[in-house]
């Protein structure tokens, strides 16, 4: 080998080849930096929903990834609606991620994606299933009807769909539920929840039953030896206590009155049970009438002794706690003052006197207001 050949060989290996590799690497990196960068904010993102993307403001969109979608289909969809620059870069990221995590894959669901996010962030979000979530809050004392109206008003699904889901009793998943229940009234625990954007009524029902099982069920399991009530009776009593109680300090006394009336076989005379039976809600200006409290119904505790056949609302932890073993009380009656508090009475005569005093006070207040406006 001549000296010139040796020089040419060393020149190739020491200078030309490294330079070529460097140029190619730089070009490759430059291309990847461009291909994986966020789409420019000035570029047009999808304004149509045909590709499963829905504009939600701030240039972000909600992207629906259907079950069974392939990586290539997801990438093509993202490119078509202007959320990534290159399907080639998407496929390279997918192959690299598959090599690193052979058990992983892209997850179906609804995702909130912004064109300001780089490809790696978008891909990782869908790979890990970081779906869009929303929250909902069910207050203590709400009935299934109230929940259904709320979900429809918030755009989750129709009221009818939610009611239908609550009429399915999943005893296999929750064996503590009686298969004879007509619905799940009382067992959907009131709380704040986070759910997937595209959640179903059944999924929400199960989530609320899970919370009841976690929070409420142990109360009965721990107090079963000292309570006089079956599981269903306990939740039913707690639901009535919940609906009657406005001032928390009165909750034990209210529970005690109901427990004593049950023990003595006296009808509970609880207004909320009549409201539940009739599907109405009385107000200060429109209280229940004599005709309404006389309507035949198994839920009418004015004409039926004992508890109604099911709960009438979802009780919270305080009502469940106090109803497992209500305290003894000297009272048999109570009447609302219209400010959330009640007057408790020992005898029927005291109770009727309290009712009259409250009514007289209300009449005097109305007359005073009338004089002021005239």
C-alpha cells in the first residue's frame, strides 16, 4: 500500500466519515426537532368534528380515541386535525415506545390536546391514558330524581339514562345490596367525584356504590351488634333524618324522636316521605296540604306506621352515624320554625301549641310586611 493510499484511507476514516455522520446526524436531529415541535399557534386547528376533535377554547381540542384504534390511525387523525406535524415522527415515537414498553399501548378515551404541546407530550398523554376528567358533586340528601336532573343539566347524559341505570341492582359486585330493591335510592353516596369526560351512567353508579361501600358500610358492620335495625332499615331511617335535618346540632334529637316513634308504633309523620311519594317539594309559601298528607302511598309516613319500603334520599355520614343507634329522648314530636330549626315537644298538646305559635308568628310577619308595602 502506497503512502498516498494510506493517507487517503486515514483521511476517509478520520475526517470524511465522521463529517458525513455528523452532517447526517445534525440533519436528522434538525428534522426531528421540527417534526416533534408543537404546531405553530398561528396554524389552523380543527374546527370540524368529523375527525373526532371538538374545539374547547384556548386552541385546545377534545380528541376522541375509539377503542381498537391503531397507532397509525391515531397519528393520521392527529395530523389531519393539525395537532402534530409529521406522521413519520409519530410512527418513530410509537416504535421506540413499544421497544421500551412492550406491554403498553395507546389508550382509548377522550383527551384534551393543545397544538402548543410537542409530539412527545401528546403521544405520552394518549399512551398513558391521561384522559380528560370532569368532576361532579352530589349533596347530602339528594334523591335519584334530583341527581338525574343534575346530570342532564350538566350535560353528562339524559335524566332517563341515569334513572334506568339506578334500577339495575348489581348484587354480584355488591352482595350487601338486596336483590329485591326496586332501585338504588339511598346507596349512592353523596360526595365529590372525578370521572372521565365520556363516562356512562352505569360507571357513575358504580363509583358512588364503591364510595358507599368504602365509607358507609363499615358503620353498619361495626354497629350491627348494637342496632335494632336491619341494613335496609338503617339506611332508610338515615335518609329521613338527613332530609329533616337543617341544623346539624339537632340531628341526634331528630333521630331520637323517629327511633322512639318506631319503637312505640307511632307513625313518623315525616313530611319528606310525602314529598318523595308525590315527587314534589314543599316551600314556606306552599306547605303540604291535608289532602297531600292523606294520599295513599307506602312512602306516606302520616298514614303508615313504620319505615317506608326504601330510603328516600342519599344520607351523609353524620345521618348514618346517628341512625345506627339513635340516642334516647323525651320528645315525641317536632315542628319546623321555617328558619331551619325545630321546636321539640313531649306531648301532642305541646306540639299543637308549638304549631299554633309558629303559624301565628308567620301570620304576624306577613301582616307586618303587608303594612310596610302599603
